[in-house]
């Protein structure tokens, strides 16, 4: 509200001039009002006939308030309902004009605003963040040539090759229709029944059963455009492209028991992590990497570039890092920005075009259609989060909630009576579709080149480290053990036999079923870029360390450790038996962030027990905290009598990898921080028999 209006509102005198039309009717002024701007005298009691009498229909303030509340919800997204958003910027490192005319990819001096929405796919809007699932990674670029949406996932392939199968896939993985069980989980009959009858899904199944499907954070996962897109340059030449987002923090994941527990302890684990990182200016960053393939070479590739169940191995076609995305602003309002953001794979800008991938083609229809269901109007594009930041000039008009029809008499084209709205050709920045040659007979058919459903599943499995393979085996053991139908389990084993002999043997053993034999294409070899564990872990940045304390702790020791953690760009929380402060030895006080009754080790990346915290030796929660961190392969540090505490918690295991002890925090910190950088210490033994 402007100063004059505020003063007028205060005095109760109407302002001389009308309220400027541009001012949105958001909360402003001191007094609570109705939607019509009438001040409300009592927001606690309805208007009623007598103190104990019935409410009166006349109470327009009450009826308006309840009416508005009754209509607060819009339909959640059919898939990807659970999500979190952030604003940011994108900048390309060098001009890609050789490949594309898209301005945001050719001008290294341009900073393009973006909005990113991360999501899980399966669960409903209130489901837990850490479910085993693919993650959505949708980016809206507000470019100078209009909006470009890159609506990707954190897994580079998809379950199906043709969009016509999508409704069945989604029905199968969602909760079963008769009892709406289970929520946000694929561990049930319907999903595995569908999958066992859909061999093309085997590659993606390997990814969803791997640790990629339980990321540690949105900040530590990759993103992929999945389909092959086209980049088109000023000469009209097309280069095929696969889009990748590479997180600068490296890739890290949870372990399954941790993810499982977090679903109950902190359903908002990923949402909170993203929010806190941005709020504390630890901005999540990703590099855009492109795999580029000249259109003329597509035929020679050992896979069909139109098949979304296939990757292009990075060893074959390198992913070139071309730009950087920085997420630097939390939304002001979840509903207005995150919930109302509307992505569409057909939001393309000049220089970026679709391909004939049948999944891509189907998505081109689905996204606009689904927005009509969510918003009830085509005017969702007028919502601030969806508006382009470049000029919009259209004769589209009216419909529910339209507020910016073009002014004047003329609303059609061509016209001679009003302002002209010229169309633009390619030279003037108009979107021109790439003239891809198309021929063929109309038929419901699938290309033979889409036919190999197992080789890349084998490639993925063979490229994993021992530990990663074990996790895939365990995930399949878990999921399939929840399947009631023996026939479905048996059919799944038949597919696994075509992926890897050891995989099928170990899964079958846990199901108590014989392992069938198959014909895995072991000659496919490996692609090291597919193994999360083999990729570099750049720093301790963004990790959260728990420091366990009690009365009598050495305050200087705590200060030294916190300083070392901060220097490594990580964060720490002091955890004690109670909130407030603990009395440190020597009379100082140490402030407490969390307690053993309101937090657990699964919420932290590492744990440290400083000198003087020995009193925790008899605290069962503190002992459990450290044991569980040990079980999840996390770094553990201690100094002074903190070491005695470790021995009480872990016995002889305190000599194992990733457990660091020393005399003082200052001398122990360097090795402890190194252990935090490494994140999980997989070579640690004795994790199975830790009682946690
Ligand atoms: Fe989506 N998908 N999808 N999808 N998808 C939706 O659109 C659809 C696919 C992806 O944060 C819906 O606005 C079809 C692949 C993301 O708002 C819907 C097919 C990939 C998001 C839809 C696919 C995705 C969606 C539901 C098969 C990875 C969330 C709500 C042909 C490249 C975007 C909505 C956000 C959302 C349809 C397959 C990614 C129903 C028909 C492959 C990240 O339109």
C-alpha cells in the first residue's frame, strides 16, 4: 500500500484518488477485512441470535470466510504431487551458437531466471520425501525468447517406450484402488505385476532399485531430460542432445533403513534440506551438461536415439559441461509458486525442438491437458510463477480468471482496424519447427530397434560397485517379498535372469524360490559414469554434523570442532539430553540445538563426541545414536573421554574405518573432516550385528 493510502486507511477517510489498478489486493493495512475490503469487527464469534442461539445466515463475513476455505484445494498433480521449489539463475559458460539459436544458450553474459521444482513421482502431496522413487527435476527457464521448460527426472531412462502405456503404469504404481494401500511405495502386487509384463521397464527398474532412488538430498542428485531433444542452429541444422544436470556437491544417497526411518521421523527431510540450504546461503548448484550427436550419426549409434529406455553411455558420447544453475531464493508462498507452477515439455523456445520419440510426443499432449484439470482454466499461464518474463502478445482471451485481455477494439488477426501484431519469421526470432523428414505407413507398431530390453539393464548392474550391487539385490528382495502373488514373483525372476546371473540367484534365494536361467548380455561391459560410488565426492560442503554433549563437556573443544566444521562449509547441531544450554567444564555454557528425544542419527551425516561428554555413557539414546550412525556407515569422531563413550557404544568396532579418535578436537578435526568428505565408510565391518 502506498503511504497516502495507508494514512487514509488509518484515518478511515477514503483516499481522494481511486486505488491504482496495478496494486494487488494482498494483505496490507492494519485491520483484518473481508475480501471486499470491509473491516471485520470480530473474527472469533459468528453472528448469532442470543449468546447460546443459532447462527444467522446474514453473517456475510462468516459465510465468505468458510466459502473461501471450502475451496482452498486444487487437484494435486496426477503424478509428481509431492514437490519442493526454488528460484535461481542459469548462465551458460560459452556460446553454443554452433548448435542452437536459443538465446539463453548462446549469450554467456545473460543471466536467465529459473524456477525449479523437485518432486517424488508416486506419493500424494502429503507423502514422505524419502520414499524409494524416481525424483522429478523440472526447470522453468524464463528466457528472453519465452519460457523453456526442461521437465526431467533424476533417472535418465523411463519405464515405458510409448506414452499410451503411461496411464496403466501410473495406475499400477499408485496405491491399489480397492483399499488405497500402499502410499508412495512400489512394493505391492499391482506394480510388479505390470512390470513383470513390461520387459521394456527392466532398465529403469535397475535404477529405481539402486541408491539413486533414495537420494540424500535434492542437492546431491543428478537430473536428466531423458528424451533426445534437438538443438537447431541459425543454418537450420539439427544436433541431437541429451540434457544432464550434474550437482556440484557430487552425488550421494541414503541407505534404505535410513530412508525408511526418515519417512516417519521427518517426512519433509528433502524439502527442509533444500529450504535450509538456501536460507543459509549454501546455494545448491548444478552444471548443465550436454551429450551432443550430429543428426547424421544417429543411425550409427548402438541404440535407437528415439528410445527413452536407453542411455547414451558417457564414455561413448561425453557429457560436456556448458553452464551453471544456482538456486538462490526460497519461494515466498508454497501454493502460489511451487504448487501453481505448471510445467510443459512443449514449452520450447527457438533453437530447441522435439524429436519423434513416442514418449516425448505423448507428453506434448499430456502436460497442457493436465493443467486444465488442475487449474480449471487455460489462464494458468497468467499466474506470476508461470508468466514469461519476455513480452506476451496474443489474441487469446477470456476464460475463467482472465484479467489481462489486450486492450482496444480489435481481437482478431489479420486486422486492419487496430494495432498490428506481426508474426515473426526465423530471422526475427520466430519459432520454426525443424523440418525432420517423416514417412511411413500409419500403423500401431513399435520399431524393431526398440527391441533390446535387457542389455542396458545389464550394463547398469555390471557398472555398479560390489556394495551398490548388494543394495540393488536387497531392494529387489524387499520389494518382491511384499508381492503376494507367487506367479508375479516368478515372472520377475525370469526377467532378472536375463539381466545378471548373480542378481537372480540372490533375489530368488531371499524369496525361497528357484532361480531360473537366462541369457544376460554380459559382453555389454561397463560404464563407470553409472556408478555413484565411483564418482568423486568433492567436499564436506552441505553435510550436517551432530555434536553430542552433556553437562561437563569441554566448551573449548566444542568451539574448536564447530569451527573446523564451518571451515569445511558443513554445518553442525549440538545435541544434548535437554534444550537450552549445558554447563561446560570451567563454567561456560554451550547452546543446544536439538535433543535426544526430538532428533535421531538418521537426520545427520556424521556424529562427534567431544571431550567431557563422557556422562553420556549411561544415556541409552546417545548410545543408540552412535550405534545407528555406525550401522549406516557414517563418520564418527571423538576426543578425550569421548573415546570412552565410543567404546561403550561400539566396543572394539571403534577402530573401524571412518571412526576417528584423538586427544583434542583441534587435532582430531582434520581426519574427521576427511571422513565426512568420504561420507559413507563401506569397508567398515560389524555393521550387521550392531544392536541398533
Ligand atoms: Fe511426466 N507428467 N509424464 N514425465 N512429469 C507430469 O504433468 C506424463 C515423464 C515429469 O514439478 C504431469 O503437471 C506422460 C518422463 C516431471 O510440476 C502429467 C508421460 C519424465 C513432472 C505427466 C510422462 C517426466 C511430471 C502431472 C509418458 C522425465 C512434474 C502433473 C509419456 C523426463 C512437473 C503435471 C512438476 C508431471 C505426464 C513421462 C517428468 C500428467 C503422459 C519420461 C518432473 O502431465
